[in-house]
């Protein structure tokens, strides 16, 4: 798995450099090459990709802008088809997910690691970043109108554009999961619950239903506490949103489990998911290669 994770790490490094200095590169060509490779990795095993990206994005605020962009992109690639978006809309959505914050990349990284919330100057930049990101993309050669429109309006609360509203929801979900220097990330259930039915709606809207059906209550990479008290990492989704495959990594007394094994929460009472946990509560050194091997071994036969 080292080569596989190395490729994801290299992609994140390339994306970070591209977003920090978009004018200094052949932006569109480099982004398209990066997107092609990311799709190749993701489509080979979507659950393993989500496991890796969610783990990276929820355990450290360092390099937040690129990690957040990749998580949002992966979520968009996973959820978009469930909303029956046209292929052209999914293309625009994925590119927008990677680039929606290009106008505030350095600020986004700084905000994630500073010990306090945004000051007045930073808040003003945050409030205008969507329009600035779209303009910067135009200056870097982007001509696709839907890509630009989704970026420009991805914080418009009154938009009725389904693709834009989906990106808003995925952006918020990923942000809730991610830690900052001045706050911990939320657990996956709390984050999902906040977004499933906006403004207290009694029933799920189409986006909430698609997110729940596609990602599950706890997506791959999330930490959970099992019925028997052990702490586990979600490995793979199943047809039941609340019953994923998991791998316990800590005993109930906090001792590490040196050789985690995959458990099917659909069939093992002791392994039933009792609660989601924020990453900050889990004091474990995660061996991602071992977990990824377990996840990939569970792939359905082609």
C-alpha cells in the first residue's frame, strides 16, 4: 500500500503548490492532469480512497487547504451520481470542489493553524473569497461557465442551483469534520446530522438523502465506538448506512490493538456501532497501510 498512499500524498503536494501559486503554472493543464490521476486512484477503490482522505483530513490542521479540497472532491465524486446529475454537471462539480477556495489558499492554511478565530481583516477576505476565486480562475484560463458559476456562488445561501447546493453541503460537512488549532473537528454523526435536514426540516431533502445513502452515517475513515467499548475505524460502506465494515484499533481500556481485523457490524453484535467519535478523542497511532490492506481485501469481486 505504500505506493498507493505515496501517490495520494504526491497529489496533495501538487495540488497545494498549484492552489498557492495558480498564476505561476499552466493552471488548467496541471489541474486536468491532477484530476485524471485522482480519478484513477479513486475509481480503483472508492472506499479505500475515502478512508485515506478522511483520515488525513480529520486528524491534523496542517496543509488544510489541499486536504480539504481533496476531501470535498472525493465526496462530490461519490455523491454526485446519486443525485442523477448530468455528466457535464459532475465534471463542473468536481473541478469546482478542487478550486472553490483558490482565492484564499494561504489564508485558509493560516486560519487552520492560528490559535484564534478570524479577525476583522480575515473575515472580510473570507466573505469575498468566492468571487475572488472565480475571477482568479478566469485569469488562469478557465472558460467553462458552469465551473466558474459554481465556484462564484458556492456560498450563496439563496441559490436554487442543485449542483451548487450540493457543493455547499459537502464543503460544510468536510469543514465540520476537520480540526483547527482553536477547535476540534466534529464526529461524523454530528456533522452528518447537522447537514441532512437543513434549517430543521422534518424530512430529508434530496441532497441529505443522497449523502446518507452514499456515504453512510459514518464514512470510511471515521472513528467509532463499538458496543463492546472498543474504538474502531470505518473501513467500508455496506448497503446499510449505519452498519459498515470496521477495524478495531483500541481496546476498551485504551490499549492499542497491534493487528486490527475487519469486522462486519451487520452480523457481529459486539461490533455494532454505538457512537461516532471525533478524531481528537482517539489516542492511537494509526497504521494506515494495514487498514487500507484490510479495506481493499473486502472489495466486492468484479
